[in-house]
């Protein structure tokens, strides 16, 4: 385990809190564990939703199925068709609530692959003029992908989930988590059917960012 990078970060003693969160999902009422974590700055906050089957603790503990989901205001809240974020989040919720131990690590400050909401909308406007998502980020002076997974990895370690099955199409996410000591025993795809608004976006992720779509 590569733990050296994790021990160098100073976090407050009360960096985590947990409660029970009842949710409605696809006509069902579900009860999940909710864990909130505070990073080094006020902006670095993570919420983790955990689904455990009552008998999951019996015998050998199951390997958790984990979705590390980047927050997307336009997609997750308003169901934008320009990306696949909402569909991926819903698909991930379905998967994690059907396995013995399922987890969503929700990272709100990853908006727009880490560039923030304002620059993401700037990039959208440039895409309206013909640029793809990579070209648009470069044009607004932003990295193609500036997401950092160190806090997400630290959270997984804190929850005793250093070995996971990762719900992701993104090999870079898998490698980033591995670099912080998370053992990814399997990467499970979350492939969403494209629509006329996000077809080019998904193709760009496949061809220019190596997403397995």
C-alpha cells in the first residue's frame, strides 16, 4: 500500500461525521449510511453514501463496489443532456443498492472535471461554436482534467475500504486511486447510451481521454 502520500496531509481532528439518510430511489425507500468529510479547505468536502445488506457482515467481508462521482450541477440536479453525469449517477445508485456492500463517494468540488461551474459554462459556450470538450477547456485556460483524488482515497482508507471494485469508464481515475494506495481489483463499466446532445462529448472522452465507452 502506498500510504506515504496520505500521512503528509493535515486534517482537522473532527474531519468526519456520519448519520443515516433515507432516500427515495426508483419507487423504493432506502436507508443509507451518510458520511461527510472535510478536507484541508472549506471547499474540499465529500459525502459518502453506503448501502449494506443486513447480512453483509456475515462471513468474509464483501469487496465494496464503489463509484467515485464528480459533482455536476447541470447534470445531477438539472438532468442536462449535454453530459452523461445524471445517467451515470442513477446507474451507480442502482448498482450499489443491489450488491451486499455498495458505496458512492460524491465529490462536489470536481465540477467540470475540476475547473468549476463558471468555467464549465464558458467551455459549453465554446462547444456551441464547434470546439470539443478538450479544446474548450484549453481555450478558457483550464486543464483538460484537474481532478485530484487524494481526499477521496483518504476517505476510502478511513472507511476501511482500501480494496474496491470501481464503477468507472475512466482508466485515469483508477490509476489515480491506485497511486494513493487503493487496490482496484476490478473496474466495472458504466456505459450510457448517447443522445443527440452528448454524442460528440462521449466520443471525445473515448478518443481523446481513453474512456472505455
